[in-house]
C-alpha cells in the first residue's frame, strides 16, 4: 500500500492523526502489508513499518504536487493499491486508487469557504472522488453527502469509522476543573460564537459559575479576534491555547469539566471520541455525523440554541451524579471505536479492489 506521505508531517490535526494511527494499527493487524509513504520528508518520524520514499523534488503548491509531483513519484514505486488519505489524489500514474473523503463541507456549504482558490479546490476534490476505484469515509452521514455532492454510486463507498489512540485514556486521579473545552480548528462551521455566548450567559445566570471559562484548542481560521471582542467585557471567560501536542491535549481533556461540540457539520468528530475516551462528559450538536458517534452517551442539542447549551453545561457543572453517569457512558461508547477495527476494515477495502 503506497500513500501520500505528506500526511505524516501535516499540521497537527485529524488528517495527520488518521494516517499515523491507521499505519500503526495496520502494522499490528496485517504485518504482511508493506506501507510506502510516497513523497514523505525523509526526516519524518514515521510509524514503525512505514517505508519513506522521498521524491527529491519540491513543488510550490499542494495542487501542483497532486497533479504532477505525486503521480510521477507514485509511478516509480511498485504498489498494489494507492491510498490518498485526505481528499486529494493522483489523477494519473496509479491503477488502483482508494481516496478517503472525511467530509464534503466544501461542496455542500461553500459559503464557509469564500476564498478565491476554493472553487478550484472543490473542482479538484470532485475529480479525485470520481477517479477513485473506491472511496473510504468516516460515517454514514458523510457517505450520503458524498453521493449527493458528487453523484457517486454508493456501492463504491466503504464507511469505516475512526478510533481514539491509546494515549486518550481516563485517569481518575486527575481532578476536573471548571472549564468547558472545545478541540478543533476555529472555523465558522464549529459555531463557537454561540458556545461562547452560552458560557458568558452561564456566568451571569448562576453566581456559582461566575468563573467558568471556555478553553479553545485548535488552529485559528480567522475567528479568534472576533471571539475575543465578544468576550471583551469578561476576558477571563475565553482561553485560547493554540494547537497543543498530544500529551498536553490529553491533559486538557482529562481536566475539563465539560467537552462541548456545537458544530453544524462534521464528517466524524474525532475530538468527541477522544474526549469520551478520557472520561470527559460531553455535549454535542444534533448535526452531521455527531449522533452516530455519540450514541446514547450524551445529550444532543440544536446547534444554535444558546439557552439549551447554557442549561446543559450548567447541569454538568452542578450535578456530579449526572457528570459521572455521562462520563461512564462515554467511556463505554468510546470502546466501540478502535483503530484496529479501522485498519481491518480499510484492508477489506483494499482487498475489494484487488479481488473484485
């Protein structure tokens, strides 16, 4: 299995975690599968069992790499299947192509992506999806969205859920602190203005919650300045911590009294799963794929009802029995999602191409 090796050194986030955890799990469940990272930085800290193949050339843009550099590099590497782990894939130079499409928000909600080059990106993503022999996606919701956006035969799509890494685990010795955590890039679809309003309202609503704050972890996509203006009357209500490394991120999950995820659109929602694996009580929006991930582990709320979010956060902060119950249900729910299962089902996808 050859794959686009740039994903190994992508910025911290879901795509890098996906390919690294998939490779680790594949090495355990299918040790005979050879994994080749095409175009990888030779200095990359690759998972065990992954062969790094540098191209010796650099192209100035991601699009240029995908259209020219990656196909040329892939042709020089013997492989049975080529796996593109995040949307973009070589349109030539490979015979058996699997493309992972985590979501199609670019196509379904283009108003969230108004930048000039996003039209080109959307067109390229569509071409990659149609070129693929098989498509992997993370949820039933995303499968249906791909079919609607790209007119893809659903029989070509395999739904393979993700997992939580072993480092995301519960530690009962860590005390919960009075803050609400959100993990994920600060993007319009994440609905963070509403969440901040709910926290600010909670501080006014109950004097016992007057010091509760919202902690945001993730890359700023242009929203941070507006959020800080929104919290200007109570600046201690908002704490932005950037993109923490995995060790620090686990600490944030374990200390949070509540993990809140009011996103309007998600193809999976990996931070929700990581929070549940750490035993953090969660609240999620009844939107996109999130009900599939949460199950009965937490209440599902309308994305834009700040009053409902305020009340749900308040209930978890003030009712310890409720918090313990949701923590236990989340831990059980998280156990049903493993990277080993992801690897086994991904391997089955490869085998469908090799043995049609």
